[in-house]
């Protein structure tokens, strides 16, 4: 292909990828669906603009390898220790017990569906263990599930990407007659060890340069971004030069260590890496999908469909339910996690490499049976990627809504002292809070405090949408600018239909304007008066609920637990902690102190008072969505 034509093609693929991302964002649909569709249209199944000869196998492998380095690094960079701790046991079991179940179960399905040798079955099974951030993250971007669910799926995807690639390489050595035989354990541990060592060294060097070397003050954020990108690529390349697929482990290790270190310009690096990842992800998905031959899929036919069905409908639910035993996951959350197990870039890229090597060995050794094995390997892997990515990605949000696993959010616009203090109090009560803030320094401070932050202008409807305003039960406008707070309140009501909107009026003269819009408004004057009044009239409870030495809390919660609907206050009381009591019951806008025989209905709002931890337990008991 002429140089000019190749340049136009690459630019066109990237442009299509960006357009696909924009469309996916507008439709709230995972972008991988549009990437695959574009690849099928441009490639050999469609217009044949992109073929196996376009980039050459070696060139494509290099491009895919560097793209994998960036994608895996970026996914690991976002994987915070604090988030993993929300579901530590489940995350560990998913990447150990769950991975073994996926490996053995898929290998058995391949063996009996195709009748291939066990070594090829286990090679395909190892490849299909990987879910990966390339397919899981786009789904979680449009399905804002609880942190414990997202953390478990993200951890599984990143770690299984690494282990699956290395396991597949080791198994493949027993399939390829030209490969040098190695012991399984030795081969696996040596690659993993090389990856970990290189990743640790690169992360240490990059951290030192970011932290202690002058990066030119005016250009420091840009230099930090470029240095981190170079580190990701270098870690992958160096490790891969020492052992095949060790680069995946190196990129993941370096990303995880740097993402959890106190590095400067972290927000800049995250945004930059995210943008670069979107570009390379779209390019690689489109390029690999374009190489898919319809004949290869037809050849695997019904046996291939049986393998994919076994993976998605039997093996995946089994490993998820076993891995989440005893954790805090609800039945609906476990069902959603069972549904979300798409396969992505790592299986596609490694399977392409394996197929090429088997076909080359078949020609050199005169063994046509290897060509059939190559086609089964490539066809099964790509069929699994195609079906799981399209169906699970396309239906993920609908399934999540049906299972009711998307938690209601509280969006706090303004990450200053007021916004952060409010977020801390709400999160302490188990609320799912997102802060919206446009000042970079404030964003970094809020994130360092452990808050979830959406960087952008809260008066922009798209920023509010990205923060989850469509699924918010409360929007609190807490900036220091009354005009901004008023606009946020208007957008929350008119564009997103939020039920409860609370705004901060910094100037008491503006309170009336807010209230004319039906917005609950708090001004410094009113808040101070309330605080002083509490100290005068009810000093004991005021001290009991203050932030300094705070031990008590008062909270309202809607009754949604099925087994509590239709029961009396006396019966509910036995289900609550000893230091948590029901003070009020609100029904149809009217609140009253109930007697012990009062029977609650679904939708009643109980006011709980007691020790902070007991109130949180009581809320979780009454609200089925928090159980």
C-alpha cells in the first residue's frame, strides 16, 4: 500500500474511532460495539479496505503490543487500593478460584465441542479467561454500579489479562511443534517475574523523576504526562524483549504502583492517559475486527457457539457466585457480574499471533492439521469476543436497570471546604457521592481525601451527566458563586428531573430567588442561626452530632425491604441495632411519632436516631438496595 494511502487509512480509522466514542457517549452505550461494527464494515467481512496485508502481520503485532501497553497501564493506574478494599475477598477469589474455574471449564467445553487435543483446548481456555479493562471499563462507564461491584470487575479484568496472556503462551508451547519445551510452572513464573521486576523498576524511576526532578515549572504537567506515557511503553517493550507477554505484566505493575503513589499532576496524567487510551483502543479494535474472516467463523460453526454459550451461561455464573460467597453483594449484583464477562484485546492479539505461528509451522513441517487447529483457535476466540462484547456490552445497561443494581447518586457541585465536608458526612452514611469541581488543585485535593470527583464545570449539562445526574436522587449546589449554584439548580430540575435539589446561597439577599424556583436553600446566615439555636435550645444533641467527637446521627430512610413491609414498629425495632431507634415515620408528606403498633408501608420514610454506626446498619436493613 502506498505511503499516502496508508497515512489516510490510519487517520481515517482514528477519526472513525473518535466518532464512535462520541456516538457511544451520546447513546450511553459501550464504545466497543461501535468499534467492532466499524472494523467489520471496513475489513475483510465488509468493504475490504483493511486487510491482513494492510499493515503486515509484524507491523500489526507491534502496533497492538504498544496499544496493549497503554491500555493495561491506564487501567492499572486507575485501580486504587482503597477501591479494591471495598470488595477484597471477592476480588481475590475472582482472580484465583474464578480464573481456575474459567480455565478448566472453558478448556473442557472446547475439548468436547471440537474434539481437539487437550493442549490446544487449554490454550484456548487460557486466552478466554481474560476479560480485561478494554471491554469492562467501557461498560462500567455507562453503567455506574456500586463501587464494590466495579472494583471486583476491574480488578478481575486487569489481573486476569496478565495471567491469561502468560498462561496461554506457556500452553501454546506444547501446541506449536517448533517451540522450545519448558516446564509449565517455570515458564509461567519466569515471565511473571520478569514483568513484575521490570514494572517495579520503571515505576520507581518514573516516580523519582516526577517527584524529585525539576521538570521545568511552566511545562511540568505536560512533561509529567509524556514521562508517564514513555514509562508505560518502555516497561512493556523491555519486559517483552526478555520473555514473550511479560510486557503485559510489566505495564500492569508499573501502572498500579504509580497510580497508588503520591505523584504530582496525577489528574493531568489520568486525563491524558484516558484520551490516549481511547485513541489506541479504537484503532486496535477496528484493525483487529477488520482482519476477521467470515470463513473462520463459519468453520467453528455450532461447536464454537456451544463453547461461547457454555462460557457465558454456565461457567461465568458459576465462578462469580462461588467467588462472591459470604461477601456483601446482593443477589442482583451477583447476577449482573455473571452477565458481564466480555473478552477483549488481549485474547484477540495473542490469538492472532498464535494462528500465524501455527500456519507458518504447518507450511514448514508439512502438517496441514496445524492449519485446522489455527483456524479453530482463531475462530473460537474471535467468536467469543464478538458475541460477548456485542451482546453483553449492548445489553449491560438494560440488564443493570432490570436488576436494579445502579445506585442512586448524590451529586455535590463544588469541591471547596463546604462541598468536601458535605461529601464526607454523606459518604460516612453510605451515600454514593460524586463531587463536581473545575479547579484542578481542588480536584486533586478532593481525590486525595478519597472522594470520587468529576473534573469539569458543574454548570455544563454534559459534565453533570458524566457525574451521574441522570441517576441522582439529590443534587447539592455548594460553590461559592450564587449564579453558578442557581444555574446548577435549574439544570438539575429541568434537564435531569432530580427530586431533591439543595443550593447554597452565599448572599442572603439571593435566598428568595432560589426559593422562587422551589429550591431548598441554605445561606451562611441561616446556617449560623440554626447552629447557634441548637447550641442554646438543645446543646446535648448538638454536641452529640458535631463533627468533633461525633458519635450520633439522625437519618431518614425509605422502607424498601420486602420482609419489613406490612410489619409494625415493634417488629422492625427488633431488626435494628440496640442503639438505633425509630423517631418519626413520614407518609404522604406528613410526619408523626409512631406508636409500637404502627404498621409501615412500602415507601414510608423512617427517621432513625442513634449511634452513627448503628444508624448506618439500620439504613442498610431498611433499604433493600443497600443490603
